[in-house]
C-alpha cells in the first residue's frame, strides 16, 4: 500500500458519504416546495403540516450535506495537487459559479424560508423555497459539468509549456454531452431517494397511528411519495438508457467492463451473470440475453460493442504500455447493484399503492418492514451508480489526458494521508450517528401543529424580527 492507494480510498469514502445527503437534499427541496404550493393554492391545512414536517427533515439533511461537502475541496489540494494544477483552469469557472450563484442563492433563500414563517407574505415565502430548490439543482448541474469533463474532456487545450489543461470554450464544458444527460439522470435518482423517504415516514405513521387526527395527511404523503418513486424510476430508466449510449461512444471501455465483455461482439448480448478468469482476461461462464447489449449501447440490436481485450490493445498502442482496464468485478457488480436496488424501491412503491387502494389501510408487517428499508435502497443505487461511474473511468482521472497515479500529491507521505483518512472517517461516522438520530427523532414526532402560536407582547407583527421557525 502506498499514498496513492490511501488517497483513492479516502476520496472514495468521503465522496460516497457526502453523496448520501446530496440526492435527498436535491429531491426533497422540490417536494417540499410542491407541498407548500399545494397549501398556497388550496388553503388545506394538511399540506401546510406536511410542508413543515418534511421541511424539517430537509433542513437536517441540508446542514449535514454542507458540512460533509466542505471536505471535498480540501482533498483536491491536499491529496491531489498535481490533478488540481492540471484541471484548475477548467474547474475554476463552473465551481466558482456553483459557489457564488447557485450555493449562495440556495443558502440565502433557505434562510428566508426558515425565518420567514408568518413574517413574509405568503407568496414571497413560497418563492423563497422555490428559489432555494432551483439553487440546489443549479448547484448540482455545475458540479456535474466539472465531473463530466473528467469523463469526456471538451473545450480545452494542453499548454505545451506548463502541461496544464487550459479552458478554450466554456460553453462546450457546460454543454458537454455527458453533462447534459448525467444531470437529468442524477435528478431522477434524487427524486427516487426523496420520494422513498416520504413514503417510509408516511407509511409508518399510517400503520402505527391509525386513529390520529392527521392520518389523512400521512395517507396523502404515502401516496404522493409512492407516485414520485414510480415516475422517477421511469425517468431513471429512460435517462440511463441514453446515458449508456453516450458512455459507449465516449468511454467504450467502461461499457465493456460493466458487462464483462472481453471480445468485441456484433450483436452483443447483455450479461445477467458472468464469471471471468482470475487474471480478468477472459470469460469462463456467462448467462446472457441476446441482442440486448447492442441495443443498450448503440440503439441497434445488431450494433457492435467493443470488448475489453480489443480496447486494451487499442489504448496500449495509442497511449503507451499499461493496463487500461478498470477493476472488472467492481464495475460489473456496481452496475448491477445500481439497477437492482433502484428496481427494488420501485417494487415497494407499487406494493404501497396497492395496499392503499380504495381507501384501505395497510396492515402487513412485511410491508412495514419493507417500507422502513425503502429509503436505503435508492441511496445504495445512487452510491453504486457513482462508484461505477468513477471506477469505470480508471485508470484515468481525466479520460485520455491524465492517469490517476499522475494526479496524486507527490509531497504528501503515506503517514499523512493515513492520518487524515482516519480522522475524516471517524468524524463522518460521528456525523452519521447524529444525522440518523435527528431524522428518526423528528420523523417519529409527526406533523406539527399548523396553528400560529400567540405571542406574549403587543408588538406589531410587521415590526417583529424574523424568528427561527423550527
């Protein structure tokens, strides 16, 4: 083990941990805004209660996401200084816009939304949560644009003197074909996570508090969340199909590794299960669906999909001697776990809707247990999706331009990286316990009383300072 190995593990652990909060924040911000819009248009108190209830869960998750996200910036300069120097000119613009426009827009209007209950005019207060939701989604786009450059570098040139990538076309970076499809795919996955949380909490209260005066609100939340899960699942499949075709075009090795496809095939079959040799050079046993991989990769059932061995020979000739294939078991199984966990969440959503048909109240303990694990499934699907995306690009840190081993900080020792890795892991473990306990505590508490609380003074409402509503 050397500093490169530990640096990769550290970045992987901290990034995956941070991303546990990102999809829930993205999806829940919009769902809370939709619930408040429904209250604003109908005046129905149950929508107000649900807005405040899920809004509290959103704020807990948002705060934790901000804290864990800060570490990502430090890692670039600490463990990946050569990489930072190489892409700094490219990443500077989208990440600066993300911080100055999207994140500040998001945080500013979240502040107004938190402190503005019963203080701001209803329309302005509603606009605040929508502005925060828009800022959250804009933030995601600029970050994905930077990440997409690593998958498909565009809009740049290499300075022969400094060896750095220099930005030549900012619009090309923002309209990278990988970014344009990764963004809706990520949003769909985020709504899958948020909808699952809404279902879980609503279903728990429906089944455990059947005589509650707020049962109608919980039933609506359960149905609303289930439909969000189903619609977002369909969008995940649709955008994922397009993303697969683009991936086959710009990163054919990643697609080949995802399928354990060692030799070029036309037509190519989709692997349900593949067992490869110990050295990862050939297929030993496989269960396949004919023509499916060709269709997924090219849109043509008879299309050609390149294999790992052929691509390895091509890249060795193009870039020089070396192993240009990622770790096949990781890419192969992370791709399948991504799909499997997402489909499992959609299946539970269907069962929830069926159990509540025609006003029925769910009674199955198995359904309750399935509902309780439901939010974990899309979180795992999102995490494995990103593991596949990043591990499938290896050994490149910027595809075709910079190898991962060349991006690590050369002045940072193994001991230093191990120390920071251990510290971050322990801090993140502590934060995980805090996040879990807070979410469980406030989810169990149920919807709040929507009746405005009387004040002890006679100060005119317009002159009273903004107060924290939670």
